[in-house]
C-alpha cells in the first residue's frame, strides 16, 4: 500500500480533530524538512567583489550546478574582521579581485547527494544554519579530531581565496558554494548574531586553552585583561563562563571599560588616568586590592602594551600574548627584570584549532545563559550593497564588531 506524507499528515489531523474536537493549531510535522524561508534559488548570485583597493562592486554570477559533495548556502550575515580591513586597505595578500568575508553564516538551500554530516558528525539537512572554517585542499581525509593540536592558521579559508570561475568563494555574497572537503558545522541552535561572532570567539577559546597549559590559571586567579576591543571583551566573557571572577580590565576608553564591566570584569583601569608604567602598574595592583595579577591576557596590537604588561604580573605568574594577529613591530622588554627573575610563564596564541571552533558553539550558549551581553558586540550592521561603508566604518574604528547582514534580517 502506497501512502504519501501528505496523506499521513491529513490522517493525523483527522484523528487529532476527533480526539480534541478542534482543528490542531498547526499541521503535525510528518518528518518534513522543507527549507525555512530559503525560497526559490535564483539563477544568479550577487557578490561584493573587491575590484581594487578600498572598493567593492556588486557583481552577478550564475549559481553553478552542485557537485555531489557541494553545499549551497544562502548567506545571512558575516562579521568584518581586522584581516578584511587590512586586505581592503592595502591588499597585503595580493588577492584582488576577491570576494572577502570569512566570519559568515547562512542556511543550506541545496546539497549534493553525498552530503550527510558536518565536520563534527552532526547530520546536515536543507534549512540547517551553518558556518565554515577552512578548506582541506591538500588532505580531504583529515578530520577535526586530527586537528586537535594543529592551529588552522595559514589554511585556505572561504573569504580569503583568490577569485576563480565559480566566484562564490567568500561570505560577502548572497550565496556561497561550500565545496566538498571544506570544514562545515551545523549551528542551527545558535541565533544569527551568535553565529556571526563564532570566529572571533574561537580566537579566545584557543587563547584560554593556551593559557591553561601554564597551570597557573585557576578559579580564584586574579586576571588582568589588557585591551577592551572585541578580542579583550570576549576574553573577559570566556573567563567568566569558566568561573573566573577576579578580572581587571585595562583600556584607554571609558565606554569600552564600561562594557568590560558588563562582560564580567569587576574592576577597570583607564590607562589615560595614569602617567608612566609604574603608576599604571600601581593602579592595577590597587584594583586587585593590593596584589599583582596571577595571570595576564594581552589583547592589544601595541608593542608598548606588550612591554608594559609584565609589570602587572606577580612573580611566578603567567602571560598569554594574543594581540598580534599580524606583525605590529618589535617590543622592548628587559629579559632579566620582566621575565627571568620573575619566572613568568609565557604563551603565545594565534588563530584556533578546529576543536576550539566547535567548543566555541557551547561557549556562546553558556555566555548567553549567564546573561553576558555578547551579542551587543555587534554595533553596526550593513547590507551587501553597503560593503564599502561597512569597511570604512571598521577602518575608522567606530563601534566594536561591524557586520554584513542580509537586508531583511537587519
Ligand atoms: Zn576573522
């Protein structure tokens, strides 16, 4: 006997009606997995192509036929990264013409027949919300668990790929073609803002994992976080979700320091109010009630800030330096006074591993559950036809996190 899903749904509705005497509020789902608002797939995708320095141009390209391992994603949004701002300003990676955007997320609207699971083993279906992380161009068999200790820095990433004849290579677009062998995660249980923040948050999950290897960071540690841009603010939030409560934030901007308090810092120090490093170190000590920090996170890109931070740390303390995503120049320290005689344990941190990426999804849920205003990090949202304005806003250092968000979702 052949009976299709529609007939089953009608039968169930009939039975429910007889049981309750009224129409069910909505049709019971008989294992439908229809796209939630993906709509019809257009012939062409629109990308924001960076055609020259500081210039994006909307261009249309046909959405190609999907290979058996490919996934077509309708883009919902994408964060603007410092890396994008560098590329926009100077093209240091020589990528022009390029479709930028690597902190993106969207909804699966079409999949090749071989696609069943994401990189963590979670099922993938039409309508699922996803993020990408990197592309295993050279080794398609690698899995996230093999990459547990391997930093993904230097890997190929959507949004930092040279243009090719597909063109749908970056998230500053309305559709992206995720090709077989790419890392993709099903993050349907996170809202759009959280999904846009995954990539920068993964940087901090990794940094704190690196910090933990020193064995100095404990629940009751006194921790100083220097720099309250998005990275420093997320750092405070990650520490808070771990149960570390004695946090002092250092920055030169009162607004950012106020936000740092809402993220979980219990004291703040504005370095503008203190002349010279000794006075500043004294202020940090006062903020901890007369003690130096057990551990410090350096979250600015300033070499002077790197040199200063040793003065905030007690003998035998630890430091995680994560502020230099790119070359910011040389810092001058005194190895005897700053490092050796104090027996400081120093770790550097850069990018993240795939495992850290997956850990980040849980961090975002925990941060929201304890009421941290993580989503307020996104201060500006621009549609695709205003990518030039979006990047200019980033370069002008206005707000915190700037994002491209699809027009109907802003
Ligand atoms: Zn980024």
